């Protein structure tokens, strides 16, 4: 999937973005072959991340045209006070934009005829609405007159208001394939991946902010979550200071609608779309700063505290908990006569399930509950074990509840998960 590689604390991951899938689909449609088309890529603010994204775009475009004639990428730069994007594209081929649209279209067709091409426009500084109207108007005239010489334009910009219909967001992303619980990892490599995951979340998916945070934690001792939290707190308070300096308040930014906060705040983006979220969420570092400032009187204490909960890390740990619990239930319940009767609560849940008409299972499903033990809690299963269980099995209960209730997740929880992972399958 289209994205960029980011290295944090010695661990490298391929970051994907909300626009990754859509842009990949747009490129795979090869607009330079028949239909033509234009799109905007909203890139990260940091120049280094922007450069990496530009390289990734070039590679993805060439990959999409691999089975066709070689694709020609035409680089175009549009700066503050310079030409319009369409004028700059024409100028890159020596076509005079001022001669009029029909004349410019004829000149462009001569250059594109028989040559599959994609204009790759880098836009720096502010843009203007009329730029995009003129580009789309010209593209419409051009396509009607020269359909066999498609015009394809991709605009890479740091501005959020590029007025093209197709826009793909690459400002805030998330690392993919970062397996913190890989059994083959050594302690130092696991710690590096853990830091990468925590920092990516704290930075709200901003590659630039994540890389700056990674510099702060350089040399941190393995397992030092106390120091890590202290660095996160300082980072959040420093950025919050910039918000206050502008006359805004943290509470005001967090209570505003995402679009309003993004436009009115001195920080580029105060909201993001974390992986698997149901909508826009306030940045974790903003919530952290507000919680430090407000303490227990914070008006949205319960909502904002969950924004510090590193959900992707929690999801990996919880998946392991489910597997470990399934193995544990199998071991304990296989004892048969050696286990006590299930609790009244479990039997009552069984009765209610039967009386409800079995709404959750298809009637012919092979695992329709037939025993109260199916409804027994993990705590009850642990108590029912006729023999002594390994200590990680006891820790499983605490870890699962920690995850389910949205408590802090740290290095100690990762180590418990690793112990569970290394137990024999049958425990």
C-alpha cells in the first residue's frame, strides 16, 4: 500500500495514510491512458516527509504503468507568487498559457500525443480557488478536443484546501506491520518497536512530530515508562503553549468541531483519524496537555483520557489475550469431573440465553451454548482449575481487564503478553 517508511528509535515501519488506498486505486486506473484526470495529495508539513512521499508517488506511478509503455513523469514546481498550476504544467513543455485555452490545448496535445505522461506538481505556499477552477475548465475543454491524448495531473500540496474534487489525505498516518509481539524479537528490538508504536500514537500520526519525539527519547533505558511519560508530558505542554500564545484555549480547541479547530488553531492539525476509528479524534498530545492543565476537574475527563489509550497496541495485546483465554478454558474444562459446578451467575446467564430464543447464533451452528461454563467469567475459570496454573495465566485476567477498561498500557503489559505467548499451546 502506498505510504512512506518512517524510522523511530531504531525501528522502521511503513506508514499508511487515510488517502493510501484511494490514491493507489486512482493510479492503478492509469488516467494517462484514456480518461485523463486530476487529483490532489495533501502531504505532511515536514519537508523531509514530503520528499519521501514524493519519491513514493514516483515509484507508485511507475509501478502502475509497468505493463504499459514507459510513463513520463513531468515535474512541475509552483511557488508563492508564481504561475498557476496549469500554467506551470504547460510552461514545463514550452506551451504558452497566455495564448488562450484553445491554442494551449493544441500545443499540449502535440507534446502528449503518443507519450503516456503524468504531471507531478509540487505546490508550496498558499493557493487560490480560481487556480483549480481554471485547471478543471481547461482539462474539460482539452479532453473534449483531444480525447486520445489524455491529460493527467497529480498535485502534491501541504495546503488543506486544494480545490480539486479528488483529494487524498497523507498528512496523518499510522505504522503498519509493526509486530511488537513477534516471538523472534530480542528485548532491545521489541523495546524499539514499542517506542515506535507509542510515539506514533502520541504524535497523532504526524511523521514530523513523531520523529521529533523520537529524538527526545533517544538513549532511554529499556522499560523506563516513567521517563517516557515525563517526556510526553513536556512535549504536550510545549505545544500547548503555542496554542495559548495565539489566544486560544485547549478546552476551546477540543470542544470545537474538527474542521473549525484545524482552521483556527496555530498548530496545523489538532484532530486526526486514527486506525479503525469511527470518526475524527482530538490529537492525543492535546488531550494530554488539557488533562495536565485541568486535572480531575477537566470537563471531558472520561472522554479525553481514552485518547491517550494506544489503541493499535491494545488491539494486538487483546488479540493475544483472546487466544490465551481460549487455550486456558480448554485446559480447565477438559478436567471434567475434577472441576466444581459452575456459579449461579453462569447458570442464570445460560437460562436467559435459552429463554431469549437464541438471537446471536444460527440454529445450526455447531457451537450453540449447551453448558453454563460457556458463560463463566475468566475469573471463575481460573478458580475452577483443579491444578496449579503457570503465573502468566493468573496475569491474563489482569491484563485483559486492563485493556477492556481503557487503562494505561505500557512496557510491563507487553512483557506479560510475551510470557503468555511463550506458554505451550495447551498451557
